[in-house]
C-alpha cells in the first residue's frame, strides 16, 4: 500500500470512530451494566451542552415530537444527530486548518523556484 493510501485509511477510521463514539461506548457499557438511553452516554462523556445547542433546537423543531414533520419521539436520536453534526463541523474545521499550510507551502515552492 502506498503512503497516501495508508494516511487516507487512518484518517477515515479515526473520523468514523469519532462519529460513532457514543454508540461504541453505549455497547461497551451495556455489557457490564444495562444502560437504557444514549442520552446517559452523552452525559457520561460530558457533552450535555448539546441538549441546548442551536443544532438540537432546530432538529427538534423540524423532526422532533412537536415539530413540523414529527419523525422521532425519542430525544436520543436527535441528541446523536446533534453530536454527529457537531463532529462533522469539527472535521471540516480541521481539514481547513490542515489545508491552509499545505496550499501556502505549495505556493511558496512555486514562487521561489524561478526559471530553472
């Protein structure tokens, strides 16, 4: 495997593990003692702030129990979607922060090579 392929694979595995971290913790914790909800796992991780975020409020007003298109009666699904969206936004921010030095380095190499 090429170095670029290994980096891409490691990046993909890392971000998908981070996306599904609450579900993985829920599975691991349910092996030892029964946990009834995903919201308890989110509070165990210290992510209770997601319950008051703009993303959660918007999702709840659109697809929540009292929303325009009520699809989900349980807030656990909405909390997980909020977590997923927040991690996805974080992923975009990290990619942007990593991309800026790469493009600047490429431009500096292009500008300083001259007519060789």
